[in-house]
C-alpha cells in the first residue's frame, strides 16, 4: 500500500503536515491510518471533529518531530469498503405510449461495461387517441445497447456508470394485433429491424430518463384477402403501435420512444 519512510530530523515542528498530491498542505494532528484513509483533526482542535482524506490524494505526511512518511499508493488496489458496485437493472415505463393507445414497460440489464440488454413489452387494447383506430394485441422489442458511458465520482474515486450516456441500439421489433372496421376483423403481424440512437440520463443515482429515435426495415402480414389496389392500400397501415411503417412499396420503418426508469 505504501513503501518508504523517510526520516528527516531537520528540526521539531509544532504540528503534523499532510501534503496532498496537488501540493496543498493541511496542518493537522494525524490520529489513524487505515488501508485507504488518513484520519486527522485540524491543528489546534484537540476535541474537534475527526476528518478523513483518501491516501490516493496524499503524497506524504510530515510529522511534528520532523520525520516524513511518503505515501506510495497502489492505484490498482481498492479496499473492499471502497469498491463501487454499480446497479445492474432498470425498470422502465414509456410515458408517451398511453397517448398512442398502448402501454409499454421495459427492463434494462447490465451485461458488461458499455453493453446492456434492453427489453420492452407492450399491451395494445384501449383508445385514448381517437385519431388512431382501435386495436387489440401486444408488442415486443429486444435490443442491445452499446453505450458511450460517462464517468462519475464516488468516495474520492472515479467510476463509470453503466446506464448513463449516449448509445446506439440494434433492435428487433414485433407487434401482433387485430383491428375492427368496415372490412371486419383483420389480424396483423409486423416485423422490423431498427438501428436506434439515443441518450440516457441519470438523476440522483436512482432515476433514468431515456429517449431515442431509429430507422430500419420492416415487413407486414395480414389475414385479409385484398381484392383490389384500393383494398391493399387501405390495409397498408402506417402506425403499428410498435413503430411507424411506410408501406410495402417502401418498407422503411421509423422507431422511437421516451422512458423514465427506476435503477435497482
């Protein structure tokens, strides 16, 4: 943890000196040293509060008798009480989805630093927006996030938060629902492969705010037997609850969403 005690009897000092790595000096009375911390009181405060400083922030201690203790800190060693154990899970709710006539919840799981699994499932079966035809069914989204993680500071050490940062997410999308109209009941199966780009923010190390947009390729199948070009265009739906579909002639899809989440 540290190596080398250099004694220098150049004269008696009236107090200990803690010399920080940035060359600042703290006048103090050193009380105790642990594997990672130095505990001390401010000079002249015999009954004052006991303060702490991490050893990786200290270069040496000059004691009141003039002897010096050089701190050579092993940056690759972290005491168990200092280890930062990042959370590995987020439960999410898409707060825009109810206005688009479905309810979608999600789950994000840390795989390794910079790589997360992102799952979403939704229920289609009510109608808040009257401009969207009533439908009944479900949707599923499975993606893998590649995150440009950002750093945070905890207990004097830097660490990377596994859920915070910009990301790119390849995602498979599937929705299954039926509509009810003049042509009767029509059953739809919709598939898409999207590349999403987004950003996720962390608040108070507990809450997430995530938004994304994406573009991809899609397919749509239905059980309706179209008898005319008009019929085929009529069932070539653009809004599929899980994504927007530009039609069979231009099978491009537009994907997006915004969620709030709870980290655990």
